């Protein structure tokens, strides 16, 4: 019955504006914290967040033969000394021999084709796919090959439709054998290649290093030339020093390989922007709630004095008034978290489709803690304000 004496009345616009303001501000805060937390966790857990493949930018000087696209020994050593490099390896390539890939599957819908190709190799620890067949010994006729996924995509979504040929799955490509005609200083020979896996990290035709060394020694030039590409591992691909170093030295990498860096920079900017806006809105909403609490007390001053005369303590009266705000803040918190869940569901789906980055599916504990902390802070501020006003009324005049 006592709480009915403090039932909100009049000036409901102030209550509505303060409630909406708190919902908007709290939502922005929760979204900022959740997105920032999710992006950081997703990047740390990403399987491809430790390696970069770099090359030199091609300019007109390269075209006229004045500049080289290969990395010198001193450039490689300088790169090794950088704080963001854990381990690196130059790409080893085939030298002075010709590779012709020939495929002709009789009785199938696949058109026969032949094309010049190239082989490269890198140490196994830099390859993002594993296979038990990734080995070759001299005398072995079949050669395991790792193709980039972009090659298969180019065939399935470009070559096949234009030629009226069937599209091919990874399992089908892995079951096929094709001729590898090698031509060099020792004449010609035939090997048979088989694709054992597909790589997202390396955009090159990879063969075991033992096979490439054999070809260079037997059919090409055993002396390894300078490499035009380098792969290195790094503890943090989003380190701004990486992009700065690449730009400063005229190196470049696939922009997609730095997507975590770009996403993290955008997320950081978004985090501070939403945090600032959210705090401003929440602060203004808190002031409106304080104003509204004073309106309630002023309108109920007669009832408060009556209760004091009846022997009720100011703490008891304050508790009953703050109960009203506790219900409002409870509704605000519930609505804010519902909006956060809807936003997260939409944002996570968008991020997967656009940049192939999978975020944690649950709401982070830190988000709950911050949301509840703000609500408790609001209640504390209102309690102190209301109790001060009630004690002032209770003082004898």
C-alpha cells in the first residue's frame, strides 16, 4: 500500500525519454563490448592467423629489367630480424626445366587439355593442410601435389561454364592422375601427378621439396636462384608494424591475408565510437532519471511527511521508492540484452558470409558483467539521490 503513494504520475515524457535513452545507451555499450571481445577471440583462434606470404611490388622498372622482383640475401636477413617475424622461408622454385601438365580422360565429359605449369616448395611447417601422402623418393613415379583452392574455383566457376564442361569436386580431382612431362638438360621424362589436398594459404602449385630438388639437379639448375616470394610466421598478424614494414619496403601481400588486421582496426575504431556515444547517452539518461525521482518526491512530499509522522524510517521510504526504479531498470536490462542477441545473430551471420570469420556463439561474460554493473550503478546513484531528498524532508524545521 505504501508503494502506491509513490506511483508515477505526471511528467511521463521524462520517464519515457529516460527509459528509451538508457536502453539506447546500454545497447550501444553492450554491442561495443561484445563485438570487440568476439573479434579478438575469433582472430586469436583463427587457423590462418599466423602466416603471411609476401612479394615485391612489380613496377615499370621490373618491366624494363632495371629492378628485380627477387629477395636478396640481405633483404631476407633484415626481415628475419623484425620483431613480428617468428620464422620464415623463401619459396624454392624449379629452375631451367619445363613442366607440361597433360590430362586426357577417355570416355569422360572432361575435355582433354595440356598446359605449362610451374612447381614450388616450402618447408612442411608452413603448409596449412596435412596429408600422409606428402612425400616423394627417387624412383617413385607418382608425385603428390597441393593445389590452391583458387585454381579449383577458377575452373568450376570460369573455365567449366564457358566450355560446357562438368564442374569438379575436390574428391573427384583427388582421384584423377595426370601426366607431368618434364623437359630439361637431361632430355624428357614422364611423371604422374595426383592432387592430395588444396591450400588456402599458398597460391602456388606445391610439390615435396625432395621432388623439386631432384628435378633441379637432374633436368634443371641445381643452384637455387633468389626467391621472389617469402612466407613467414608471426605471433600477431594484426600487428600494425607488419603493414608499416611492407609499405615502407615496397612489399605486398594478399589483402585477404591481412583481413584480421583490417577487421581489428575497424573494430577498435567502432568500439571507441560506440563506447563514447553510449556513455554520453547513458549519462544523460541517468540525469533524466534523477530528475524524475525528484519529481516523484516533490509530488509525494505530503505523503512522505505523513509516513514519517506515522513512525516509518527514511530508509524504509527510500527503499519503497527505489523499488519503482528497480522495476524500470529490470525492463531496460531485459530489452537491451534482447536487442544485443538479435544484433549478434545478424552481425555474426554477415561476418561469416562477407569475410569468412566465425565468432563465438555465446554472449561474453564481460558483456553481462558490464551491463549489470551499469544497472547497479544507476540504482546506487538513484538511491543516494532519493535518500538525500527523503532525509531532507525528515529533518525538523
